[in-house]
């Protein structure tokens, strides 16, 4: 359409001036199918539901806020794209009663933006709420640079001071506990070895004493045995 710049000017005024949004005339824009996440090359179908059949303009507002005319669909289902063209390589348009459809054949970054449908009734401009159509934002962590490390060594990670301190404390506690315990065990083993070496071997002793024939009623023999008890003749095995 040759008058598309003037239409965009009217649309800009309508977006800036709330008074041009009619309260008695309702326009709704939605995706024809439920969409959870847009993909490159996806076929995107939009619908504009109106209360009255006066024809509809489809307009896209890009990320920078610039308005782009797409197509005009008359109430007689006549379609006119940008440049007064009947067809488009990027879009399709159609009408079903009071539902005006716009199809993006292969959605790309160039097609991202907020989509509006609008109509002019009795010299008043009615604009639908905007329908956002954007690819999901993928956030990637930026490269981390470390002091004293070149780009080639960027994979080297600096140890966490808190984790290093915790490891040092654990090592110190292990040393305090285990070193005295090991020393005590060593002393115990040494004492046990000394005890084993110093203890005399127990032997069974058997005494074979020659019984002295004592004469009955011999006082001298009894006296000798009382005076010298240790001089008994014993043999040890």
C-alpha cells in the first residue's frame, strides 16, 4: 500500500495516545496454536479476533520500537502486502468471518517483535494489545579472567581460600590426634618386649631327696635336719 507510512504515523499516535483505544470495540490477538518456545524456521500463525468486520491491518513493532507494516486484509478478504503486493515470500494472510489470520512462513530473528492488529472505524483508530513473539534468551556465563594467568591458562582454577583453610585445619587436627596415639602404641610395644625378655622362665622343679634314715628316738639326726634345712640334697630337672 502506498499509504503505509501515513498508517504507521497514525499507529504511532494511537500507541502514544490512550484515547484512541476504543472501549466499545474489542480486538484480541493470539497464537492459533499453543506455543511454549519459538524455534528458527517455525511456521507461526496469529489470529486477530474482532467484534466488527471492517478490515484489519497487521503491524509489527521490532526491538527498537520501529513499526513495520505487514498486510491489510479487507472485509472482502482482499489481501494487500507491503509495496501494494498481492503475495509475499515471508507472510500469508486470510480472513474467516471476523477472524483475521497472519502466518509467518519461516520465523527468524528478523520477524521478532510485538504484533498488533488495528482497524479504523468512523475515523477512530482501534488497536489491539501487542502479542510478543521472541526467541528464548539464552544466557551464557562470561569468561572469567584471573590475575597473573594468561588466556592459555584460563582453565586453571584458583583454589577457594575457605576450602584450603578447612583442609589445613583438618590436617592439623589429624596430626594432633594420630601422632600421640602412634607414640603411645610404640611405647606400649617396647614395654611389652622388655617384659617378655626379663621375665624368668618358669620351670617345674622336682626334688628327689634322699631320705635320711633316722633312727628311732635319735635326737642328733633331728637336730641336724632342723639346723640345716637348706642342705638337703635335691636335684633339679
